[in-house]
């Protein structure tokens, strides 16, 4: 382990390996380029990505294009879906969920532990799935919880030229067979520089990403996957933090995003407001906001408990937030961090209080 804290970028996370393998988490972005994490075979890891020595600031509003500008690129006649689409947001009551990968426990055992600690079920269970892998037609372990799949992307040109249409059609057909509403978070954190599908590694062309997103959405609808709610999900800040890479430039348009998600962690003691206010301000009036990947790390003393309390307060005063999904793992490859919320009795108590509040009872 180097002096710089490090996070691994997962190549693939197969459903069969859920209990043992962690997923990717976001990082604070800088303008310095970082080698892309390769798409690896099932059960393997991508290259480790070093965290920067300091976080970059969110872009000023004056330097950021309006989401409406990107929405103008939508196909003629597209219909804007209701808030949340197949997985509707409930005003005043946010859903709570998690990605669960706890050391020594299966997914079923992890869900049982959290149920006993929190006195409630996970409303959302978050899984990661590789591009080209067969999508599930059932996930019995999660019971009545809503499934969210973060689906790895691929080279953007290969989506837009039609060569990946069979992969997309297969995924759509299989997810349609789930028979109940679910969330799909395709090619997340596209405004970073650590994935094969991000703008940095695809010709610095955010419009091409947005076009690919719309193509996938059309294929899903054409193949009967009307149960799938699409979650468009950037990182909280952009890396590189330059005008062409502003998150808004990747937005596919209101007709193609049911939810707007965001990844954000307190790696440098960032407050919840610092992490999430830009996305809430840009999109919250039109789309329900999901904190799709978030967690706290320890910075000494009761810092994790304090951050969870701050998150709870932020969600309570931010009605635009419709879901909070914790990155709940202690087995993130090549990372010294423990993202679990039960690393201390104080942190567990804070998290329990947050998720049992009426605000997070969706």
C-alpha cells in the first residue's frame, strides 16, 4: 500500500460472486488523467486507482451548461416519464438500500444481519453486473426489495454503431422477465477518468455517451422492458474538471432518465452538502435524486457517526432526494477503508436512527 489511499476499480462483479467480491466506489476527481480500469473476466479485479491528494471543487454554475441544452438532443416526440418511472418516488419518504458485501457472509446472511441491526428491510438491494453477462430473471435472495443493477458500460462507439445491440436486447429481455419494477444504473461515473466508458477514454465526446444511453433506452422499451427505471448517475465532481467534461454534457434528456443518481464519499471530510448539492440543484426539480453510492470513512474519533448524522439532517432538509443507497462493504479490493456503518456503536446508532426515521420510510 502506497502513502496515497487507494481504491480498486472493479472489472466485473458477477451475480454468482456477490458475497465475496466488492464493487467500485467513486472518488474525488482531479484533472490529472488516470489509467482506465480494464474490463476483466468474471471474478477478477481492475487496476487500482490512486486517490488524489486533495479534492477538486464542484464546477461553478456559470461554467456549467444547462441540462436543458442536452435535453434538446432528445428524439423528436419522446415522452417525459413520471417522476421515478416504473420505480416511483414517494414525496417526503425516501427509500433506503445498500450494496452489501460483508466479509465472511453471503448476501442472504448480510441481509439478515442488517435486518436484525436496523429492525427493517432494505428497500433497495444494489448489485453490480458486467457488460455481456447474462442478466438475472430472478434474484430470490432479496425478497420483496427493489433490485438495482449497476451495469458496466463498454466502449461508447460500439454501442452507437449497433454492434452491441444483441447484448442490449438480451439484457432487456431477461430483465423484463423479472416481472416487477427494478432500477438500472448503466455506465455510472461517466464524468470521471477511471472507466472504459468515461468521456476521457472515448474521444472527450459526452454527446456520444448521451446518444448511447438513448439507444439503450430505446432498445429496452422496444423489447418490453417497461419495468426498468433508468438511473443516470454521474460522480459528484468531474475528473478532469474542465468545461468539456461537465456532468450535464452527458445527460441523455428527461425522457431517458427516470432517476438522477450521484456517487459521493467523504474521503476528504466533504460534507453531504458539498457532495450532493450540485446534482440536487441541477436536476432535483425535474427528477427524483438518488444517492446511488455513498458511505463514510473514519477520520478519527466519532467522525463516521457525525457524518451519518449530518447526512440524515441533509436528507431531511432536501426533499428532492428520493433514495439513499449505502456502499456497505469491508472487502473493497486494494483499499484500507471500511465502508460499513457498524464500525463503532456510535456509527451504528446514528445509521439506525437515520434509516428508521419517517423521512427514510419510503
